[in-house]
C-alpha cells in the first residue's frame, strides 16, 4: 500500500476495502457528519462503494470536541464566510455594472461587469478542491473518474479566474480612460443619467449637496460613460484598480506554485528542500497580498480588506494541509524503511 495522507506502514490511520479516509480527526460532534457524506459521494464516483452502502459504510461513533475539532470548525467557518462574500460582491457588481454598462451589458462582457463576483466564486471552488485534495480525500481514491472530475472543475475555475483577471485589466483601462469634462453648472446634471465617482465600482447619482462640493473643480469623464469625477476621486479609483490587478496576478502566481507542490506530492516527488524553497518564494508573494489588504483597510474599503484577510487565512490552512500531508508521507516511508 502506498503511503499517503491517511495511512501507511505502522501508521495509526489505516485503510481497508471500505475505509479510505482519516478516522479520529474527522469524527465531528454533530448529528450529521457532512464531510463523511461528501467523502462517501467521492467514493461512489470512484467506484469504491455503492450508493446503497453509503450510510452503513460510514456510520460510526462521534467523539467529543477537542482542539483538532475546534480548529477544523474554525477553518470551515472561514470557508463559509468566503462563500458568503460571493453574494456581497454580487451586490456591489450589480450596482456598478448598471452605471458602467447600462443597456450595453451582454454575455460577452458579463465577466468584465461581474469580475469580482465570478472571480470569488471560481476561487471558492478552487479552494474546496485544494481542501479535498490536501486534507480530505486520500491518494488511493484520488484517481480514475474522481481525478478527472476534479481536473475538469479545476480547468473551469482557472478559465474564469484568468478571465476575471482580464476583467480587472479592463476595469483599470476604464478608470484610466479619462477626458476633461466641461459644464457651466454641474448642478444642472442632477436628476439626469450622470453619476459621479465615489470610489472604484461605486458610482452614485448626482445630488444637490454633491454637485455643490464639485462646483469649480476640474472634472473628468470615464470613457464614453456618463460617469464623472474629480481629480482626487479618479486618482483614488485608479490606485484601487491597480491594487486589484496586482492582487489578482499575485494570487495566480501563488496558486500555480501550490499546484506544483500538490502534483509533486501526489507523485511522491516533493522533497523537504522544495518545500523550504517554496516557503520563501511564496512568502514574498504573500507579503504583497498583505500589503494589498493593508492598503484596502487604510482606504476604508472594508469589503475588499475583509475578503483579502479571509483568503490569506484560508490559504494558510492549505499550506498547513500540504505540510502535514508531506510530513505524514515522510513518516510512513521512514517507518517502512525500518521494517
């Protein structure tokens, strides 16, 4: 039997014909063990068990809460909060796209209009795949139909993540496509289709108090839209758009490095030296992400700051998963060499 995350020679976690997953660490103190059920579905897809045996195969005793269980609950709470952010970003994109695209919104530019929503959705799915591969599903069943299913979902996720990255570039192009806007009395535009730049993706209708504050200032128009803004507002939007581009590109680099580590670990080719080098390489890119999160917090963009913070915590969990996975494989191989 090949050593893996869930068992090996002289490992306290064993595998047999009907048990392909961790034992004690995953015994949740809840009436319905969701992860057992999800994992049994994976086993069905892999052809290891029949649907009729799903319940009986994974019935067992639930253990009292311990530090491992509390940690796991906290981890999945973070994942749930990230899933909830999909809805929050959708509300922001919905309002912004109505001002930016208006009646010109179609399926061809929907990713540009809802780049944050689609990006977050794809990342949540990708995060779930990483969690399943590095901490839940064993190497022994991560093959065949299940392996191809994961690969297919991963391809779709990366397609939309890269497309969303393109959407951030398009948004940056929009806020930098500025032209001087001249009007004798800006307050005459109150009640029309014109809106003003409050923040990136936050374009609000002109009101009496706003037009008075903008009176006499140099104004700029975004592309061919009816969105105008002051020099300070458009400059702030440009900086936030640049941060979005850097943040999205940085995450792509990190996730590629993680994919390489997962692939090498599945092939039993990931060495301690590779992990050590990867830690410092990814550490540099994580510092950039911390900088982006700090900038959003400083600018008062709570949603972006909160989302960035949650993603950093979530991928710290994935990093720990990979480290523990590799450590258990090393221990299993050492035990086998001593037999």
